[in-house]
C-alpha cells in the first residue's frame, strides 16, 4: 500500500525550479572532487521524528495527520515500516536511523519486547534486500520508560543497569543483523538531577564499565562498527555526563575507550552546550573523533532542543567545511534528527522538510568546497601563525627551547607587533562565496 500517493520520486530540477517537490541544489549524482553529493552527504532519515512522533509537546497532544494513525501495536509498527521505505525511496536517501522503541512496541516483559523487535527487524531486513537504503545506526531508547527515571547505566539501581545491558545487547545484535554502519549511545538520562543524592564517581565508573561490556559483546558477535557517543549537556537530565565533545573525550580517555568510540555531533546539542555546531565538529575533528552528525538546528530565541530541520545556509557551510576538512564522514552520515513543526502536520510537510534540509546542506557542501579549493581561510590562517614556522616560534613547536631561553629572548625584544585578526573581512568573504557559488 502507498502512504504518500500524491508524491512522486523527488528529482533534482535546479535552482530555478518552482516545484515544491523537487531538489533545487541537491543533485545526488553531481560530483565534487571526484565524489558524488550522495556519497559526500550520506543523508539519513530519523525514524522517530518522521514516523513515530505525532507533534505533541508539553502543552498539547499530537497534531500530525498520518495515514497509519488508526492502527495499533505490531500492525502500526508494520505500517510504519512500509511507509518509511516508501519515503526513503521517494526522497532517494541512502540511510536511516532508529531507536528500538521507534520501530516496535514494547511488550509487558523484556522477552515480549524482544519478540516484537524480531518481527519488525525481519521485516526491515526483507525491505532492505530490494532497496539501496542502509542503516546508518540504531540505538536503544533508555530514557522514555519510567524504569530509567534515575538513569540507565548510571542508575543507582543495579537492576536497571542489568536491564539496560540487556537492551544494548539486543541492540548490538540488531545492528549486526541489519548491517548497521555505526551504533549510537546518547545518554539522555545518564547524568544527575542533584548532587545531594548522587555518587557521581560510581555513576561515571559504571557508565565506563557498561561501555566496556558493550565493546566486548560487539567483539564476541563480530560486530565491527564505530560506537558513537552523542554529547548533549542537558534535557531531559539537568546535567548530562556527556556534556559536550571535550567532556566526552576526557571520559573516553580516562576509561581507555578511545579505540572504540567516536562522536555523533548534533547541532542543537552543541548550541545547548553554549558552543557553535562548528566548534563541536572542530573539537572532534582535530582529535580524530568525528564519527557522524545529527543534522538539525536550534532556535536562538528558545533555550531548548527544538530539533528543527537544518535550513541555515551559513551554519551548514561552516559544518560542511569541518566535514570536508575531516576527509568526509567515513561511515557516518548526516542524519536528520529533526522534526517538522507542530503546525506542519501534513505528510507533505515531511517531504518539504527533508528537501529543505538536503538542499541547504548541498549548498553548504558546495560553498565549503569552494572555500577550501581557494584556500580562503587556510591561506589566512597559515599566514596568521607563520611566526611558528621560523626562529623562536619554530624552536617552540619543535620543543627545542625552555623558559630560560624564552626569557632571554623576551628581554631582547624592543617591540611586540600584532596583526589584525580580520574577522569582519573573513565574514564578508564567506558571504561573497555563499552568494557566488549558488
Ligand atoms: C535527543 C537525541 C536522540 C539521539 C538518539 O536529543 O538527539 O534522539 O539522537 O538517541
Ligand atoms: Co540526536
């Protein structure tokens, strides 16, 4: 059965097109530096926002009108699978991502839940046989059910730790079964509400123990994929342990986990942490830890995780700059962890939203590539740090000097001359490239 009958396969029609169901900038086959846009951007649809969510918010019930709404239980889950593959193919996206509870209903016991999951995973596997769509990553939802109220692997209750282990064990088996490219850990409730009742050290040690057990089990079943931590500072927990990339990296280093983990960086999580998206991407990139991206955007007027579709060309350009500088995303992708606004309740909006995000990232890709090709920023940065390529600067970076020598050098200086950082000039250049590349 078709769920989006009025929508045909979305084609690239170019910037002059007025067809709302066409790509204006995303041309999957267009090559940039020998690679197609499809290969470089690796778009993914987030199952939870597009097929499971209904537009509810803390102040009101769902508004989304979906053709599968009348169904329940496994029938509903099956209809969503049918609808999802129809949408993937119509949008021509190469990847999707899901939490366990997005695809199959929870039963009254863990056994029943796993049985439901098996039914739907088998159905998805079947669909994947005749589709080009691959699983970018899956994950276990360990934040919605009340059992996780005090956390999952960081819960004070060992039974919850054990239950969470069982969920991730199953998740890793599902990843193996469906040939996932990555496996994600987002610590939604791995944090604390108040230190008054919290053994922070034990909780963090336990989280590390949990990750090591996951690594061991993946090895045991022959699942050889990057594990990705998705940092977020807060929401729903007041303080989350994987606050941002720097905090996550220190954690992975302390507990000897850097060989197995990278980061899945989400734009809106970056801004919630008081960083820019590109700051988080840069921090991961320069440490060799950039795994994948949850492509969305927040709202500077609101202080929470709004998960909007990423339509901001400027931010997408700076994000693609980091991704290209990283040599691409490897096994990662650009996963639209984004939801249509509550007022955009039609199924057509699901297409408009993805088209908007895909086009806006295609623009970002093109502009970032041009900025790199023309060494617009590189040239400037190289020059700005050129004092470290000769004389005392070279001695510093080569470790050939010390405080005594540097003091002697400083005493001999008659004048220190700085040069302008040219921030405004560089911003103007980016604007020029943005407008000219289109
Ligand atoms: C929540 C969020 C999650 C993760 C996966 O803010 O981003 O959906 O991406 O659990
Ligand atoms: Co996310």
